[in-house]
C-alpha cells in the first residue's frame, strides 16, 4: 500500500497561490485550504483514490479531518463531528 501520509504523485499536484493551497487530482482541486476555510471537492468522482488523496493531504498538512464512506455515502470527521458531503463538497472552518 502507498504511504498514506504523503500526497500521491500520480496525476496529483500541490499548488499554493494567493494564500490558498490546493491539492489537485486529475485537475480537480480535491482539497483547498486557506483564508479560514478547508474545502473538500470530489468533482463528482467518488472513488477510493479521491478519498485517499483527501486523507493524505489532511495527514501531510495537519488539516485535522478524515474522509470515510458508509453505505456508499461519504462523510468527513472533523473536530469531533461527522459531516455528510453536500453533493460533491464539504466546507469546513479552518
């Protein structure tokens, strides 16, 4: 299994611009943080690799969230709360 702590390399990049850092996977900003917010975005791709990239970004950059799936629905656990994805996205206070 790949190192879960480091954001993967395949089709993945990390870009910081104007104080916002984004982890892109296949051109979709799956995690963005800065300006007091963390935004998770599946881009419509509810795949295990998208979820892995989100969790890798959280671990590598100390963002404090974890994404998981139950009964085909996606959730994020953050600051003791479990929050369902609203369509493709979840926005969290940083």
